[in-house]
C-alpha cells in the first residue's frame, strides 16, 4: 500500500511542478497584457479630457513600461475604436488621436521595426530626395511584415519548446516513479 501512496505522491508532485512551470509564461503574458490595457485606459482618459500632450503620453508610457512599438500599437487600437464608433468618447476626440499618431510617427519613424533597423531607414530617408522617400516607406512596410511574421514564428517555437520541456520533465518524473516502484517492489 505504501508503494501506491508513494507513486501517487510523486505523480502528484510532478503534476504540480508541471502546472507551475506551465503557468509562469501565462502569468507573465497576462501581466504584460494588463499593463497594456492600463496604459490604453490612461491615454484614453487623457485624450477625452483634452489634457494629453505627446510628451505626457511618453511619460505615461514609461510608467507602464511601454516601448515605442507598444505605444504605436495602442494608438492604432484606439484609432480603430474611434473610427468604428466603438468608443464614443474617443470618436469625438479623433483629431487629437490623429495628432498623437502623427507626432509619434515623426519622432519614432518606422516604430514597428526593431530600433536599429528603424534608425538606419530614418538616416537613409534623410539622405535621399523626396521622390525616393516612397521607396524607403515601401521597404519599411515589407520589412515590418517580415519582422512580424518572424516574431510570430519565434513565439510559436518558444511555446513548443516550453511545452516540450514540461512534457519532458513530467516524463522524467513518471520514469523515476516507475523505476522507484520497480526496485522497491523487489
């Protein structure tokens, strides 16, 4: 009877460890999403009250640990909500939202790309004439799509690796329990 109890305790411990390890990335992702939502809520409040400037938005972004890409993403979400009429308060302040997006794109051009690529494209855009500037923007759009798909693929691979690790750890514990029960039963 003690062998069965021992196996049950070991299996339960392995399951608890597996669930604990699996929940860590979920909790981290949940915390990041919560911070993005809180950032958007504060920006929405500032826009609708008419008190928000671009500099204020930068300070709020620093408070919520939002990088330039996350700021652009949040502004675009709010813009889509305002244009579609999902948020009536934002819809009435859409010009302010457009000003913030324009200011962000002027200060942080190509924000959807990694910072080093963005800086190189900005420098390249400054050195060429205006007629060639459109080609830089097309290149940036192509790089952005490529970067986004690679980022999604990398995230998928990380999830597969994590789940493979968890399954491996659980398999190791089950093997240990089986080995222990085999030798303790002899």
